[in-house]
């Protein structure tokens, strides 16, 4: 059983109270290896490879298809906006998006800016959203239009900066020509850097934010790709809320 990494739990006001050990039976890097260069960069290099091959990244319920080029253009736009706001690396960015291309663009853009993604369940009531924002000490809150009327006032009541996903992505077409500069701007990220906070269901108490590192995500993605023998020709149906861990996979 190979040690993959830690997933600390976030307690009141962001304090870490204990850690979970995540393991994998796959052969992974030795635990005594120095931090590797995995990073957002390795992920984005792979995505750019798919983009140059003209591959489709997402097929929506309405039958529309979206390319890796569109995915990366949106990601670059989000990252540029976050950097423009002066968010330091490691800031938690909470967002509530429809299960669409914009969700993936926002998630990747947060990572591209060197921040930590906190996807919020679209089914959560205002009290739970306020709790989540306070727990992670969100530096920025984003929402797709259908959720603005609920999440916007919650963010204001918690004193959090707020913007709509649509406004952040508004200049996506202008950013397409600058996608090649992504590598120059992506902060160096190691396996041990936090990537994602997903809240537990709260069945045994108040929900806790489980912090997953980039190394955890890389190991999980590698395990799924190898175990299920995914190839670029496969199509994978996403039918649950997008913040569910099984849905956050880029292969």
C-alpha cells in the first residue's frame, strides 16, 4: 500500500484538526522523493496537448460540444481575473456553478492562479453556504447566474468579495490568443500544495471541509485512468452534482 498524501480536515475558522491518510495500491512515487514538478503545469500541458489535437472536452445535455481550446481559454480568463484581484497563492476561492463548461473553466482557472478551489453544492441552503464560506475563510466567492440571488447576499453577510462567473468569463474570447502564455504565469505548485476543499455530507455532525492536495488528485486520476483503462476516445457520463469527488477528474 503506497502512501499518497494527507487530507486535513478544516475545523472552525479554517483550523486543521486532524488528517486523513489516503492510500493507493498503485505504484506511485516513493514517499521520500522530493517535491516533483507536478503542478498545475503538468495538468495544463496535457490539456494543451488535447487542445492542439482538436479534441472535444465536454458534450452538454443540449447536444452542444465544447473543445479543450474553449476550456483553456476560460481557465486563462479566470486565472487572469484572480491575479488581477491580487489574490495570493493558496487563497480559497469558493464557487457555485451549474454543471457545465463554466464549472470546469472556473475550477481550472482557480488552480492556474495558484489558489485552492472550494466548489459549493448547488443544493445547500443559505445557512450551510455561510458556514462553508466561514470555515474555509474564502478570499473570493463566485456564482453562476442561477445562484447569484442566494449566494450573493450570503457572501455579503460574511464579508466576502463576490463576483458572478459570467462576469469573470466575459472576456473569454479575447483571452484565446493568450493561451500560449499560460505556462509563464502559472505559479509553481508541488504535490503537497492544497488544491481542493470538498465538504462532507454532515451525517455525523457539522460538515467538514476535506483538503485534498494536488498530489492526491494526481494519484486518484492516475488510479482511475489505469484501473478503468480510459483512453482519449472514451466518453464519461457525469450525472451527479459536479462538486462530487468522482466528477473532478481531468484525464
